């Protein structure tokens, strides 16, 4: 990741505009560390903000976030997309207004791992050029791609190495950090269940299963529901945790937004 950050730094001067991608389910926690601070990119370039995975987020809360993030002059524009299905044509038109007269516009796409940077880039250039994947760390190199009237740079997801472990755990729930480096799958899954219960989102998330029987050990119930059993009908907790986290991160459960403006997530 550090190598990616250095390489992005090397091309940053050549860029005219940046697009920061965040996950619409947690727009605060998935913000890029590169944007912040006195030397942050947000102070140096025009930046468009894209909230990805709109289809996996609560639509009302996405509306609240868009209103909130559009206030102030930090970002040139803020949009939310389902990058699997939505067109990004109107955003391309907005970007091209910044095109210098004698050459192509140079656009950089930045964000933390697994938020959808490469998927967004493929939408921009109109073809599946950059590799996309469901686990963090898919893009390894800074690479240029050609679009109509612009060049665009994809970059590896960059996390803040100094952020507290709780922040990494939250990112593991969204698939942006690997659960095995934050104390394991079981730890991450139990943390997510506790969080969803505390924020009254648990019933909504488990609604696809017709609800779950009330139990102090919700991971056990999830494991039974997902069929993660070993000999003797005992739940394999590690497998249950893994499957639950995968289902949650990929949106197989209900659309849910974990945080609201002014109410950032805290691992409980
Ligand atoms: N449902 C849904 N899935 C999305 C959306 N955008 C991206 N994804 C999925 O999210 C995963 C990550 O997408 P990538 O484009 O590889 O993410 P990235 O930010 O380039 O990730 P790294 O290269 O690892 O930093 C993939 O499984 C995509 O299919 C979206 O708007 N909706
Ligand atoms: Mg990528």
C-alpha cells in the first residue's frame, strides 16, 4: 500500500482533477486519508466525490448524506451511484468542463481499498479495462487508461496505517479491510452483530431470513441459518462468521447504511 501511495504522489502533479470514491454505507469511515490535512489532495485539486454501492445503502440515508456533503465548497460535486447499473455520463460531462484547451483532461481515482475505484474507472472509459474484485487489494499499481477526451489513473486502495484498530474493524465489515488482520473473522462478525443490534438495524438485516430466533449468541443462530455445521450438528463459528461477513459486505442481506452525518461508527 505504501508503494501505491508513493507512486500516486509521483503522478499527482500531472492530474487536473480527482475523483474520491467512498462507500455509501459508511461515507465518513471510508473517506480517503490522502484527502485530509494541510497537505491533503483536497486542498490542491478540484475533487469530485462519488458514493459507490448506492444499491447496498439505505436510500433515505443516502439522501441525507448527499445533502450534508454538498454543503460547503470542499467538493466540486457529490454523486451516488450503483456502479453496476447506473450511467456516469452526466458526471463525465461535468469533469470535461475542466479539460484544458490543448490536451486531454487527466483524472485520478483515489480511495481506500475495495470501495469500487476500478469499477468506476471502467464506467468512465466505457470498457472493463481495470481489474475489479470483491476483496481489498485487487489493484496493485498506479495505471493510466484512455477515455474519450480524458486520461484516467487507477490507484491501489490506500488505508491510513495510523488509524486505530477499531476503524479497521469497521472497514472489515464493509469488505474494505481484511478480517484476518483485525483479530479474525469471528471477532469481526461478533462486533458487527453487536453494532447492528445497538443501532436497531439487526431486524432489518436478518429480515431476508425471515428473522432469527432471539438468542444471546446470535452468531450461533446465523451459523445454523447458513448451514455452517460440523459433525454432531455443532456450528463452525469461524465459517459462520466468514459467510456472514461476506453476505453483509456484498449486499446479500438488506440495504443498510451504518452511519449518519455527525454520528460516525464506533466499534462497540
Ligand atoms: N453492488 C455493488 N457492488 C459494487 C459497486 N461498486 C463496486 N462494487 C463491487 O465492489 C468490489 C470492489 O470493486 P473494485 O472496483 O475492485 O474496488 P477498488 O476500490 O478498485 O478495490 P482495490 O483495487 O482493491 O483498492 C467488487 O466486487 C465490485 O463488483 C456498486 O456500486 N454496487
Ligand atoms: Mg482497484
